C-alpha cells in the first residue's frame, strides 16, 4: 500500500477494503465512484466476471466500509449500470444496501449518455447488435445517505428557466432552477482506447463534478474507492475540494497520477460574478454540436458552479481559447469572453 499527494488530492494504491478499514482513515463528506459493473470488461487486475450473487455481496461489503467513513451528513453517489441481458443487478444492489447496510436511497439520478430528439441525436453510444434489445443509452447514479435528510445545493448545477415568466410569478431570486434527476452528460465520440486512457469504463468529468457541487460543502473531502484513471480527483480539483482516490491497479494509478499532475499544474481558476454567469447561461446547450466555439462555451457553462461562480479553466481550455482568440478575428472567443464578462481574464497557460 502506497500513496502520493498531487496538490490537495491523494492517490492510494491498494485494495479499497483494506484502506477504508484502517483505523486512521479520515472521514469524508462525499463519495463518488463507479465500481466495475460485472459485465466481463477487460480490466487490468480485476476479474469482471463474478457470479451475480458474489458481485452484489462484494458491492455491499465495500458500501459498508464506505458507510463507516462517511460523515453523518455525507453523500454517497454510486454509478452503476446493468445490461440488457442482466437488467436487475443495479436494483438488487440497492435492495442489499438498504436491507443489509442501512443506506437510504435519497435520490435516483438517471445519467443520459445519448439521446435522440426528432430526427437527430446527441452523444456517443455503443451499438447493440441483434434485434431483441435497444441501444443502452443511460446509467444509474444512486444518491445514498445515512438518514435520507441531507440538504443539497441544487442550484449549483441548476439550469435557466425555459419560461421566464416563472421567475417573477414563483418568486425565484434568479433565472435558475433545479436540474432534476435526469442528467444529460454525453460522451464525446470515442475513436480509440487512448481517448479513454486505456481503461474500459471511464466517465466524463462533469458527472463527479456535478455530484460534488450538488452535495454543496465548501472544501469537501471527496473519496473514490475505485479511482481508475482519476476522473473523480480531477473533478475534486475543479471543485476546490480535497480528494482521496484508491485503486489496486498500478497502471491505472500511473495514468491517474500523470493526468492529475497535468491538470493541477496547468489549470486556472476564475470566479464569475452574477452578470458574468448570466452571460454564460445564454449559451444554448442544445447547440453543443454546432461550431467549435459553441461547444467550448457549453462545456464551460456545464463546469461552472452556479452558486459560487467558480470555474476551473483547464490547460486544454486555455490553449484552445488562445488558438481561437486572435485579436484580428471578428467575433473571436477572446473578444466574446471579454465582452460577455466585461473584463479581461488571464488566459495564459500556467508553466
């Protein structure tokens, strides 16, 4: 068992059960994790082909260890997915966690990865062959708590009202409402294993980021006992939280360390005021497939904490903005940002 610190994020190599059962393991505010789904995926050191009963019992054992280190007002966000041939497994896990572990299912969020609207579609999906089953375009995010009474910061990931008359009529202080329990977070089209960091089951950074924002604790301590390639700790850094990630596979640990080091060293935090946030809200999320600058602005909008105004610009963001922000280009992104935010923002990539 070994660990390394990168900024405020700790990465531990080891079996999560062994780590969580240590007497000196510090309590956590929020857990965001996506364990193996038992779908025979090709992990490095983990056998993803347990019997169904063995898998459910194993997840329950891990959940019991998590419950022991989760603060009384903590949130445990568990990302699971069944398959068309084994659709009951996530719900069998939930029954087990209720009856045997004592967790309450406070919210059940559906993560929509791809959706068809009209004659178009948005998001990446993995085609399902044959004629019995439809494409599997969603997964589950189960929000588990000790007593079913954890208060959340729902507007931190809120969305503007479609009908603006609701703002004054209902007495809302801002043009912002609860997003609800369906989260559309599409994967970009994946063309190679390298784009998934050579891991069979990654998720977008917005997923753990929204969970951390939703829990709503400043300076939260975040845990991911199945760290994989480090997405949850990247999100923890983006959220200004302090995280700890655990994984048993040294190759995934190495990838997570490299990825997190690059993120911490080359990202820049900005804080937008209310007017600046409202300007960014005007970007239509349905246009994410339009021009590249529109996709970038929608991405920034989705990573913004709508309560605090905090937004982490990654090295990729900064570099992209610089490349598309020539002062001589009419309507450049830099000009748009300056006009929208009303001030200059330092877009240099930290070294």
